[in-house]
């Protein structure tokens, strides 16, 4: 498969694979962030959990995603998924965007090499990574084994593409266009099945993360309610002890922290006191 590849072609193919994988994972992240922002209401607490406001006004400001929350997005990344699966998806998207049942795909190759050659280069890349881990002083057999298995996956898929390309070429040469198209359709349906399976896996991951997030929110809300009630009960005992609601807010924010609660902003505690005072008809300064 790589018999005619020069050193320069190897380097070009490797760089192309790296760019494609980097762009693929970046798009996965950007799309997930965009969906999260579009699906989250302005008053939802998860908005502040995942995003920071850039201090602009409501007219010219924007929400900025917190980098430390990236692992909560439930998306394939370079660290939690296979480069082989990612390259498959990249090539499938390239070949099948806009296709329907009435039209069969006519795959386009990358300038740096045919599809099976890219997978063969990726296999060598992963094998080199596996050997690199074996050669380190602190041998990490688990990581080396993982890279070796992915290299095997890549070379097997390269052989599959190579054989498919040869068979299609052969059948076309003997004027068996229908058989060639049937083979292409079979590949298309197989990739659609893989895509559906991956989609179901990601949906399950999102559902699990959603349940965990909901459970954490319930715990957090319960703790906030407990803190609020403690402050109100304590403030009711001596509402005139503070010259203003702001002073009371600052005092009880420290008071809560001393009791083992998380650190609340004084303005948050002040809002609790003002809301309660308004409900019971107490005028505050």
C-alpha cells in the first residue's frame, strides 16, 4: 500500500492526518459549546457553571466557555477516543455530505494520498508511539498496548479500503458497474450503521451526565436553601442590630462560612434578607 511512498510523501500524509484530526476534534468541541449555549436559558444556573460573562453589556457582551469544563461536554476528544475512528468519520463526512439514496458516492482522495494510504500511515504513526512508550525508562505497557491495538485497527481498515478499491476498479474494468455501485452502497450502509452506533453511545453518555448534573443541582439547591433559612432565622432575632441590609449581608456571609458553608457573596445574602423583609413588610435602609 505504501510501496511507492517517498519520505516526503510520508511526511505530507502525516501532517495532513494531524491537521484533519485537530480540526475534527476542534469542531466537535465548538459544536457542543454552541449547542449547550443555545439550549440553556438565560436564568439557568448551568449557564454560569459552564460560561463566564465577559463583562460587556447585554447588547455587546458574550458568554465565554470555561476551559476547565471541557471534560463535561461528553464529546469525543483526542484523549478519550480513537484516532482511527475519528479519521473514519472525517473521510465519511467528506465523501457523503449531501448524498441521498438516488445518488451513489464518488469518493475523492486527499492530495496527500488515497484513503487506504492515510490509514496505513496512521498505523505506522501509532506503532511508533507504542514503541516510544516501550522504550521509556518507566515502561507503561498499558499505553503501549493501547497504541498497538489502534495501529492494528488502522492497518486492518487500510487493507479493507485497499481491497474494496481494487474490487471496485476490477468490476468497473469488466463493465460491471452495477456490482461496483452495490459494493459502494454496502460500504455506505456499513458506515451509516457505525455512525448510528456512535450517536447512540454519545446520547447515552449525555443522558448519564445530565442525570449526574441534575443530582448535583438538587444537592446544591438544598444546601443553598438551608443556608438562606439559617440566615433569615438568625436575622429575625435582631433585625435592628444592623444599620443596613448590606451590613447584615456582609456579617451573615462570614457567619455562614464560619459554620462550614461555602463562601457566599455578601450581595447574595443581602438579597435573601431584602426579599424576606419585603414579604413580611419590614422596611430596610
